[in-house]
């Protein structure tokens, strides 16, 4: 699978480190191998340079000319409805869930555990009833194979009488 997320003008990135952590920005220009000029008019980030190792590139890309001013970036941001698209993405939902878990108290964790126990007990009861129903119908479990008759025990034959020598 070829690489698809390039550092290019218009690429939207999530800031992973520093005071702007968790905010979306758009790459406006690449300064050198380690730095880029970014702007985030939809997320409240002023135009500034940032190290590339502080960015996580997303799948979103805005279309605007090279080194566009902030007003052009803002227009492209709103036209693409980037904030709504980001809110619907799985990445954003996972970050929100992580924040919720970090803010949980001991009592919240206890309530969550007890809810999981109840859910799992109900799930297990339904599964077992379906399993029994399927086993009765012969669709689940060991196949019913008719028993084979028992084999006779092998016994040694009595030695035959040897013919008399003449």
C-alpha cells in the first residue's frame, strides 16, 4: 500500500505536542525538512511555524494556492466544512473517549464496571439459550453419529494337534 499522506500545502494536521496540542491546523508552506508554516483559522491557531515531528497528518486536504493568506485558508476551511468532518471522524471520537476516560472518578469507574458485568451476564444467558436451541436441532456441537456394534474379542486359537511322527 503506497504512502498517501504527504506534507504539502493544504494538508490538515493535528498538533501532537506543545501548547497547541489537540488542535487542527493546515499546512500553508514547507519551510525546510523539519519545519512547516501552519495556519488554523477554524481552530483558533494563528499562523506560525511548527516542527513536523509535532504534527500528525490527517486524511483531509484543503485546496488553496501555495502560501495563501489566512483569509483564503479560512474560506477553504469553511467551504470544506472541515470542523464537521473532523467531528465525525473515528480519530476525533477516539480522542474524545480518551478524554472522558481520563476525567472519570473512582465511582464512575465502579458504575462502568458494574454495567459491563450486567451486560455480559445478559449476553451470556442469551448465547447459552441459543446454543442449547441449536444443539437440539443438531446444528451445533458434536455430530450425532450412530453407534457401531461392539467388536468381538479376539481369542487365541487352540493349537492344532501335531501329526504323529513315523
